[in-house]
């Protein structure tokens, strides 16, 4: 049986607040999301796909800019020959006041409501099944009674699009068990909700996958973000993940031990980060290592010195003070007395674990008695 070419995406979360970015960058990131959606549509045209499956959370919340809605509709009108199927998720459920009901969707777009239904595409010998969230929470699995609710056409390619949580326990977001998937008789289930690509998985004769979101929204969503593209056949698939994000979130730990001033720290940061990547992506730089006692890092000052080398940069200071404990123990001061006492206890202690704890106490105690913030780890 001839296959059907699909593009599977999910969790765009249009007009996300992007709280992880500074306010000046939030509008830029919203525009990035729109551009990434445009890239998805362009990719569908280039690859000559038959069907686009959007597995929920197209919108992030009840507040969406008119600019965004107009752009989405315009791009979908550019592909009248590609069938588009949307399954609303927990962030954009289908109800009386939802955008899905208010927006005048193009004829090639089908939005699944909160009842399981199927759509025949005779020219492709394919049936697309779907169901959307009717509320922000769906604690009962939406396809638990699938076999009794709807006839599955064994002589067709059967595809489902749905937002939900594949889990072996309870969930507030449409719990889906592997048993549900295996008994569904689907050839492929396009899932949304989890923001990382799951790999192309299989349960019994059914293939399924999370595409992840096509554009990360914070430093908890690092790495490649994209879509799933390929062909679904009867009981077989040829599908792969394709990165498509305009920007990535990148977390970089940089050891600045030995750096004596901001210029040396800047040099180390630029050396440890790729120039092309810096100009495009969003970075969180975590400074670590030991710095001299008299070099107290001011993050705002350091950020000012490096900001022109990055599209966006956020700094965390996890450095500790480089301390000569023996020298401090010789001081006639409070911290000198403290260091001398703890060093004596370390020398007398025979248990390795106790020695380690005493060393940590020494380090934290000395830091607390200097002009530097104490970092409890």
C-alpha cells in the first residue's frame, strides 16, 4: 500500500510570556515563534507532504496577539492542497470561547473537538482520527473506550493526532497507557505535550512519537528542537526528527579559576563559546572555579562587558574564593582563629566522610567571614 507523507509538530505555544528572558527580548522571542511556524509551513511545501499533524498547544493561553492569529491563518492559506489536522491541548482547549471556535480557519484545516472523530481522505487511502481537550485538565484517558466508540478501518492507513501524557500512572493531561496505544489499531499516533523528541517508538503494531516543541522557550528546554517528517505506511513508518528552531537555549559552565579581573573572565567566556552560536542563540553562562579573594564578581558589570558578543546572555556566579587556609590560620583575627581550630580538627579526624564535612565547614566559614556571598551547595 502506498504511504502518506506527513509532517508532525506540536507545542508551539504562540505568544508565550518567555519569563526566562529579559523584557526587551520577549517580543523578539514571540516573533521567533512566528518565524519558526513559517519555516514549518515552508518545509511542508518543500518536502511535498500530504498531511500536517499539529498535536496541541498551538496557543499558549487565552491571550493571543491579533498579529499572531493573522500570520497563522495567512500561512495556512498558502498550502490549500495540504490537509492540516489540529488536536487542541491543555493550554488551548476547545470550548465555546476558544480561538479554535472563533477563528475562520481555511478549508484545508480540520480542528478536532472534544469528541473522538475520524476524517476520511479517500485520495490517500487514509483516515485521520483525533480528539481535543475540552478543558485545561483531562484526567480520564480520551481514547480509553476507543474500540467501542469508533470503527477502525483496517484496510486504510490509520493515523491519530492527540495531545496527552503517555504514562503508567495518573495524569491530569489525558493519561495514555501503552496498552491504549497497542490496542488502538493505529499505524501512527502523533503526540503532543512533552517538549522533547521521544524517538520513534512502537507498541504492538502501532508507531507513536512526541515531536517535542519546535522552538525552546527557556533554559529548561535546551538542545535541538524540531518536527517529525516522513512517510506512514500500513504497519510501517519511515519517520525522522528534523531540527527547525530558529534559536537554541544553551547552558555553558565555564571554569574561570585563576582569572584576576573582568578582562580575563571575558576572554575565557569568549574562548569557551562558539562565535556563530553566540550571535544566534540564548546563553546561560555559569561561572565556576576559584577566584582570588579580592576579586568580587559583579554580574551586572560583567554582563555589560560581554553583552555585545551575544544575542542574549544570562550569568550565574557559582565561583568560590581561592583560599590559603594555612596562611589565614596564622592571622590574628576571628577567621584566623576559626581556620586554626577547624584545621586542627581535620588533622585529628580519621574518618574520610567526617574530614570532608569538616573541610566544607572550613570553606563556608571562611567565606562567611569575607566580603563575598556564601554559596550553600
